[in-house]
């Protein structure tokens, strides 16, 4: 039985959505195509009707995840009364974000994995990093463009690093200390 173009598009979106979540939870190699498709509510055999390879799905999942994050952050900033960088930093460097990698930042969840992937996946991941830096740059107090870019790159590295380390350690106090210390040092947060 053939599915409509609309249903095929909805199925593809569901696959990408589930892949973005599961890759962030388990890593690129932590889940196979069969389990991805099962989580999307579809059969394993249908995968290649949507994607040429798992690699293609990995690249699309990175782009999808950063797009969702970007929309969420823009909404957060527009709904906020406080300084936007402060709002973003508090949300990003929170216990809630630390404890929910499947719904969180693709950069913190997959940076280690992305470094070992093929050029197309690394290119998609790099695009996600650039979009995150741009988002942070737009949230910083007005400065000269070069200075704002430099601060945004530093903030990206600090925030992602703090989140990665806070998830990696088994000491709850140290985990929180990473988040709090970086939040206190970010430009526009104090």
C-alpha cells in the first residue's frame, strides 16, 4: 500500500525527530537503524525509502536539533524581561538541561562523536556550531561585530564544555560547580 506524499513527509519528519533525540541520548553509534525506525513507529524496511544511509540521517538530525533549539531560544529571549544572554545562560547551564540530553543541545551531546564521523556529518555538526555561535552573538550586549563574535565563540566553548563536564562527572557538587562557575563568568550575565 502506497502512502501519500503528505504521509511520507510526516514519516520522514518523525524519523528525523526520533533520531535527533536518540542520537543525543545515546550517541551516533549507540542506536541502530532498526531501533530508530521502531521508535519512530515505522518498519526497518522503510528506512531506505527516506534516506540513502544512516550517515545522511545523522547529518539531518544535527540540523534538525539545532533548528529546534534555535527556535526555542529565540522564543525564550523574546518572552524574557531580562538580559537575553543571562536568560540563555541560566537555561543552558541548568540541572534540567544537564539531566535531559535527548531534549538538549546537540553540541554538548554529540561533540565527541562528531569528531570521529564522516565529512558530511562533521559539516552538518559544524553548521550547528556556527548557528549556535550566531545565536549567542545576537544575545550579547551590543558591541563591535568582531568583539561580539569573539565573546560568542568563547561563550559557546565555555557553555558546551561546562555541560559536557557536568554530565560526565559522578560528583553532584562538582557537576553543579561547572554549571555555576561558567554562568558567573559569561559576558552579559552579571
